C-alpha cells in the first residue's frame, strides 16, 4: 500500500500568513511539503463553496490562515472567514467528513516560525485522520 | 420576501437515491436574498451532494447547476425546457411556490424540494430573518399600528396582550418581541391608545387559509379567450 | 336541569347562572374560589377526593383546561364529577384547543349537565407543554370568547348571530387578569375591556407584591371597572424558598418580592439541614401564614370582591387558609 502523503490546501491571506510562510522558508523553518498555498487578498474572500471544492477535488485537509484578531487589513475579513468555517464544519458533518480536516489559524506576517509549527500541527491532525475518503473514491472511480 | 432554508443534506440525499443526473435549479428572487437558493447556494449544495454520494458509494451523482430569475412564473422556466429532459430529477432551490411551478410546467419530470419554506418576512439584522405576515386575507394593520397580531403574536390575539408578556418579550420565546407590547407602545407614541379600547370582534378567517385554497381574479387583466372559457358568458 | 332549585331561591339571587358563586357575589359576600387540577389519567376517585377536601370551604373551584398545555382529563368532564360530589365547578376554557364551533357545543353540553361558571382564557402556548408539535387554534381570543358567551346567554344567539333553540346556556362568565405583566400601562384597560365584553368576574394572577397590586387596583377603580365586574385576587401558599425563586425567575408575568424568600428561610432556622421533612413542614406552615396575611391585606383594597386560592397539588392547604383567614368556618356549602 502507498504511504500516505497528505495534501492540505492552505488559503493564506496576503497581509499575514502568505508573508509568514515566505519568512518561514527564508529562515530555514520550512513548512511541510503537504501544504499547498493559495494566496488570497484577505481570508474574508473565502466562500463556503471554495472550501467544499477543495475537498471535492481531493484535498485531505484545508487550512485557513488569516490575520490576528483585531489586525485584519479589512477590519473583519478574518472574522467572516471564521464564521464561514463554522458553517462548513456543519456541512462536512452532513456530508460525512471529519470537521477537524478544516481548521483556521490566526497569525501575523512576522510569525514565520509559528506558521510552520501550526501548519505542521494541522498536517499531523490530517495524517492521523488518514486520507480523505473522497480521494480514495476518486482513485477507485478512475480505476473502475 | 419569502424566507426559506436548506433542508438537512441527508433528507435531500434520500430524495435523490437512485438518481444519476440531477439538475439543481436556484431562483434569483426571494431565496437569493435570504441566502438559501441563489447561485452560491446551488453550487454549495451541488458539491455537498456529489461528495455525500461518493461517501455513500452509490453510482456517481452528476449535479448540474442552473439559475432562473424567478421560479414562480412559468415564463421564466422556458430556458430549462430543453435540458430538463436529460435529468432523472430536478432539485428546486426555490420556495414551495417555485417547486410547484416547476412541477406544473414540467409534469413529466420529478421535481424535488431542497428547501423548507418558512415564512413571509424581512431581514431584521444581518443574518436574521423574521416573520411579518401570514396572508390572512383581511389586513388589520391599520388598527394595530402597523404591527401584525396574526403573524407576530404567538396566540393571534386581537384585543391586547396575554398574561405572559414581560419586559417586552413573548412568553413563548424570549428571543421574540411581544407583538402586543409593540402595538401598545406604538399606540402610545402616536397618541392612539383610545383606538385599542374597542372590542375587536372575532375575525372572519374565511379569507385566510381556513377558507380553503385561495385565488385572486382580475377580469380586467385576463385574456378575453380565457374569460370566455371559464365563465361561458 | 336545575330549574327546581332555582325556583326555590330568591328571584334575583341567581339571575344569570343559578350558581353559588354568582349568589355569593350578589349577596355581597367576600367570595372564595380555589383550583382543582384534573388528573393526567382518567381516575375519577382522584377528582372526588380533591373535591371532598375543598367542598364546603369555597364558593366554587376552577377546573383547569389542559393546564400548561399538558394533556389532562377534560375540564368539563372533571367538573361533572365535582358536581356529583357537591362542589361547584368553574370550567376553564382556553382558546388554544377549540374553535368557535367546539367551544359553543361544549358549553351547551356543560350547561345541560348543570355547569354554572366558565373562565375564558387564551391558554399557555403548546410549545411549553407535552405536545409541542400540536397545531393551536386561536380562532377567537379570550375577550371574544367572553363576548360570545355573554351574547349566547343574554341574547340567545350563537356567535354567527343565529338563535339558539331554547335559549343560550346560563353561565356566569369569568376572565383572567395579570396585574404584573407588561405592558403595564395597558393592563387596567385590558381588565376593563373584559368587563365591557361581559365578564361577570375576574380572577387575577397570583399576588405576592401587595403594593404593586394596590397600585393596579387603584387604576382599575379609577376606571370604574370594579363596578361592572367582581375582582377576585389570586393568592397561593408558597411551599419553599425554591418555589418563590422559581416563580420569580421562570414564570413570565409573576412578581414575587425577595423578602418572602427570606421569611421562608428564617422559618427553618434551627432545623438540621438534612432533616428534609421537618424543613419542608416548616416552610409550608410559613407559606400558609404568608398566604393568610396576604388575604387579610388584599381584602382591604378597594374593588376586591374575593380571593382565588391557587394551591397547586396541595388542596389540603385551602381549608386551613380559609379558616385561618376567617373567611369560612367550613360548616356550610
Ligand atoms: S393582518 Fe393579515 S394581511 Fe395584514 S400583515 Fe397580518 S397576516 Fe398579513
Ligand atoms: S406574550 Fe405577547 S406576543 Fe406572546 S402570545 Fe402573549 S400577547 Fe402574544
């Protein structure tokens, strides 16, 4: 059996997490290879359906990385993202996927080390949950 | 507007058991502005249903997304006429009227409701909708300061508040304002409390749903041919 | 029919209904009513036992109608058992469970069986009861019910205006009032509205806050409503400080001063905390004493024509309270 290489889509805000991820790389504190970064102008740009599509296309996990509370460049974008993630957690439950596969973190542009740590933590959570059942089923579907 | 919310996903999935191709149709009017049946909600539901079907290991479910401006008028459904034949079922994200309009226009296709239609109301705060009218067919808002005792008083009282009204809240649910508290305060503000002293006679519910399904006819607007068919005169 | 009895009494003593309650009020007595809660099942002995406890101590006793929106034996059926035991019932009827057809037919039936009194209520909402999925009716409201029954009795017609063959049922009509609910400004007017609709008597929500009740009654008297309708103040013995708190915090439209909790607490001073029975007895004794004092204070308020004693599932307390308050000796019916 193939060893499990989790894939986690990380929606990163340009003003904090995206820069933090860069910084982490520069400091030789690389974040895990499992993390696939999608740059956003603000986590408030995320819509429920974006997160669902990530899972539908086979992601094992989703990470939303926005600014620290109170520091959103657009005042409340990170708070909206948090509320939408809560809603997505409900939907994932209805679909039959573990809600823990989707997580939000709040960091600043200067927190490269923390970004790498928290991202690594989430990758481990996802690794423990195993491959997304949807991914398995995509493969089966392809094979069939 | 008409306010509706998504049914539990499992309930929708069970309606679609056995279906392979489904057309999910949203509506661009009321349910778009209450965030239950607009384009985004159609996409969200379509993705959710596809994933759920994959999890349940059935045959794959193909969900095509579509929008119409208004599901509650046959004319607006015409653009669906050709493609609809290719689907095992149509999942309507319209209100109950939209679902039925689709079913009437396309009698050969199974039309299924994805939403629970709740009430006629308004958004009272962002993300919050409240009921305002039950369509009783004989509006009394002139007598009650513009606050509806039929839809907003839990006991549909016409002569003042019940004994459970406290601090402006309804005894049924502290999240709800007491309609009669509001009616009284409004009357005080308008200097019209005297109008609430008269005893309001029992309502004639015949104009409401109690009189059976309702219908409105405006002869001046009808096509002459239809008039002839119907009345025979 | 009770025509034989009615003929034996003074002509004006019981004009509307022929019942005890009307007679007592008409003769200027300070009226006393109590409450009998029907069983959750169909145990007639349960009703008879409670009726025997109250009989002779009150002018009439209310029979609740699916109280708290929980299914109980029907109020009219329970009332018939009470009549058999010699206790006059006041049938409660809520607008929650019946439309105007059912109300009128039930009242015709109740009258045929010798029921003399009716209390008209909106009814607790079914969402608070044991069938929260039930559809409620609310075809007419409690004031419209009062007016409908008055027209049945005095004008011999149904709600639709058509004649009732043989005349309308002879019922003494009651309604409820809550002096402590909001909007406070409308409450005295609402009571007057009930009087204008044709209520013969009013029973109020439990009164624990006498100063507030006095204020309310002053407005009622200023409106002259007390001259059209007999007002019976609701009273009831507290069983414990917990009950006082519960009424204050959880029952909408209830005013219970905190000083009463303190009085109940003081009553168990010196009793060991684990002696539950002794504490409960001490609380109940104090609860009855408070109730008697309340009655004595309330009696002096202008416009009060009687008291309605609500001792829920504690009917035994009623005779003791009535006796201690000097309202009845218990020898006559
Ligand atoms: S009175 Fe009737 S028509 Fe008017 S708002 Fe209320 S329910 Fe609607
Ligand atoms: S509390 Fe107010 S809104 Fe609620 S049932 Fe009573 S009168 Fe109606």
